[in-house]
C-alpha cells in the first residue's frame, strides 16, 4: 500500500520560473505578492534548517520562497511568505480544532511504517514543543527573507474551544512574534504590516488589517483585505482549467473597484500547476486587469474612501486622492447623471472633470443636487471607466 508521503517527491515544480511569475504579476498591476510558505500540510516551501520536509531537501530541491522574493523585489513589489501552521495540529487528526486529538488511523499506520512521517503530519497537539517550533519557523522566515508583512491564517483554537493553559501560551507566543517582527523591521529600516484571517481582530489591535476568504463588506471599514480566487478553489483544479471556469476580467475589475472603494485591498489567488506553471486562462485574466490598471490605476493606487463608497444610479464606486474624487462607472451611463455625494459642495469648487484614458472633453456643470456629468459618445477601453473630478482643495472623508 503506497504512503501519502510518497507523493511529496512528485512535487518538482520543474518548469517553475520565478522571473516569469514576477513579470506576470508586475504586468497585472500587483503591488505586493504573497506566496504560501507553509500550508496546513506542514511542508515548508523555503530553505529550512528546522525541518527536513522542505522544498530544498525533498521535492523541487530549490528555495521557492527565496527565489520568488528576489524576482518580486527586483520589480519593486512588496513580498510576504504566508504562514498557516497555526492550524496544522488538527488537519491529520480526528478533531480539527482541539488542544489535542488523536491522528487518523491511516496516519498512525503510515507513521508506523515510515517514522519520519511523524515530523510532517504531527504533532497533534498544541504542546510546548509545537509552540516553540511554530515560533522558530516564523523566525527563520523572518531572518532569511525579511518579509514586508506578517501574513498569518485564522486561529480557531483561540475562539472555538474552551479556555486552556496551552491556548494562553500560544496567544502569548503570538504577541511575542508580532512585537519582535516590528522590532526587527525597524532594524531593517523597513515599514512592515500585519494581517490575520478569520475576520477577527489582530494582536494587538491597530497595526494590521482584517481579512477572511472572499470577505465582502457592505460599508466602509477599517483597513481590510479580501483574498479572492480566480476560480472556486485556492489551489489548482484541472477541471476548472479545462472549462476555463475562471472569473471574467469584468467581474474581477468590478470586484477590485468595490473593495478599494470600501478601504480594502484585493489579494487575488492563483492556483499554479504542480510543475510550477500558471494556467493560461489565469494569465489572461491577470493581464486584462493590468491593462485596465495602466489606464485607470490612478483611481485605485494610493486612494482613500469617500464619504460613501457607491451610488446606485448609475452604478458607481468612489475613491479619493489629493484633491481628486474618482467616480468609477461599472457600466457605461447612457444619459447625464449627478454625483449625489457632491451636493454640499459650493458652486465653483470643481475645476475640471475628465475621463481617464480619454482626450475627449467632458461636459459637466454645478447643480443644486451635485456635479452633473454628460457621458461621452465614445469610451476608452472596457470593463469600467473612471471620471476624475478635481476639487479646489485637498479632499478628506468630507470636503
């Protein structure tokens, strides 16, 4: 009977080219890249001195985390290896979220036949040894790659089980990790960031962002991030690739505009093949987003939310930057419309209105109900269109 563990050497990433990946992400308009450094399986994608189950010792025989770090940073993007070991203890056990749970019978059998498998699948409890190893692995990532932010997964053990001494120890270890990461970054001369998945508050509150898979907010929130997928899975699915069943560019760009209008970031997940290549359908979607951002990125990058994030008629999303209000139309308006959130602006407070990517003069006027804009006859590009409304003074949440 073959072992699950026999499959690990089959992961070779033999066609993986970190420079091609980085170039694709750069052309897609990404400003930062997150690579899974260790998921719930316990396999480290970096050059680890702590565990034998890592990419330089078994599988690809190269430092996947380190090689992509060099390629990404060479193109001016930020970089973060994601770390998911906080939920490792339960994924091969009978109970997923428990302080201690016996491993599945087939895992016990596999470890019996191949003792070294115990290090990959276990431990199966939040013991002192696990907590020490957990911190040590993150510290190894921190020391070797100097991440631009700490990306950790949700930690159900903190809120799904009854209070336990080991839970407190683990939480205390997190506080140490976070504080030490920020202190280390000060020594690097670098500003860093923190996030935590699960839509729970970070430790401590303030320095990081709220996050949850496919998180959607209905209001402008504190800084947050939506890790969304190009398809339905966070990994590679052959059937999805064969059907080209990925979100279309319009859907993705509308998702981006909606998230940014509410003070969020879009972290768009791709699922590469085991050989290290990215499905062509995914590449096409990313490049379409990059092409749109080349024209309209001014309304996305470095922006802040407005007093309201949207207007229903027409379907608009708003951002601000400096003295500019950006009204992003998710569909082409067919008749003159009013920006209702500018109703309280004094007459003469707007200097210009333009459509990004177009040289056509935009007709507009002050009205008692707000700035009235007449749509152009011809439109640049597709998917969504950003009107730039320039105010006489710096804009904040309120003019």
